[in-house]
C-alpha cells in the first residue's frame, strides 16, 4: 500500500435524479480530497447526500457533473481496476445464510488474487467464538462485523464503510473500531459514513459534515465533537460562520 498521492479527489460533484418539477439534486457541488492513509468521515442527516456520494465514488452511479478520481482511477470508466483496490461495506448486504463464518470468509478469499488470511480476519473482527456458526444465526452486530471482514479480506487500499456500527453493542463497536484502525495502520485508507459524532471523534482524522448535498464544514472532529456536548450522537457545536457556504447558519441536529 505505497502512497501515490491523494486516495480520493472529488471536484464539483453534482448528482441529479430525474423526476417531476426538475427532479431531485442529491449532491449539489461537492469538492473533497482524502489523503492516502487517512480515516475520513462523512457525517450528516438521512438524505444529506452521503450515500449517493459514496455510490458515485465507487462507480455505482455516474456523476451528472464534476469529476471523481479514486487512487488516480475514474470509477466509471475504470470500474474493473477500481474494484481491485477498493472494498465497500454497505449498510445492508446479503450473505450465504447456510455457510459458517469461516466458510464464507474462506470462499470470499478465494475470489481475490492476494487475499488476507481469513483466520486472521476472523480474529481481528472478534468472531473467533462464532467461527463455526452459520451466518443466519449471527446477531446483528456479529453480522455487521462479518460484512466488514468480507471487505477486509481483499486487502483493499481504500475501505469504504457506510454506517458500519449500526445496531452494534459497545463491545462489538470497539472491536470494529480496532479493525478499522489496524487497516489504517497497515497503510490503508478508510472512508466512513456515520451518524455518530462519538464514532467520528474516536476514529476519524478529519470529517466533512454534509447537508442538502453540500459540504458545510470540514476539519478534525475535535472542532465539533466535545465530551460535554448534550447529545454527541446527534448535535454539534457551531463551527465558525466562515465555514458555512450559504446562509452562515449551522444546522444544530444531524438526525
């Protein structure tokens, strides 16, 4: 995982969906650069444009306007190359319900030319006690960690996580966070979408707050996350007005 420049460069990204009255603009002009070896967070309410930005970044959607480069690659025109170096853990995904955790990860490893050791991934994700359990019998938190494990087994240079800790108990969440940090420490880059200021503060080098398809603030999470905030999962202190591009009024709640 040798650094070759920024991991992600997004310039003037716009994504519109057709419909009555001119349709819907999900992303309204995002500029973003994510450094190689960084854990970067996207925060914002449901419908802010986070998932659309991620889907465009990994080549699942074509930009209406603007450019996206991932590790120097165009995710639309060079999708096959992007798939070799990027792994995505979506909010929900189907797995083979009758395979065990170990069987699924060993199968997934067989699909990649230079996979990580599935047994190492099982240990890293805190699934040793569930190694021989069928995936249909896993708890919600165990299933989420397994999905992240299937992403890690390909040794991605960029790991994209869309709200990965949803439904996890505190212990499962800590194990997930440790695995994310380990990927960064091994030279990987992580893009993380989350609702949780606590998660952003614990993991991210920088965060971008997204609202109505725009980035309204960007910087280290300590700028907005404080241990004395009344609701760190939802609300954040107001950043300087200069960081807000339009009205200068910071939203107070991100749910």
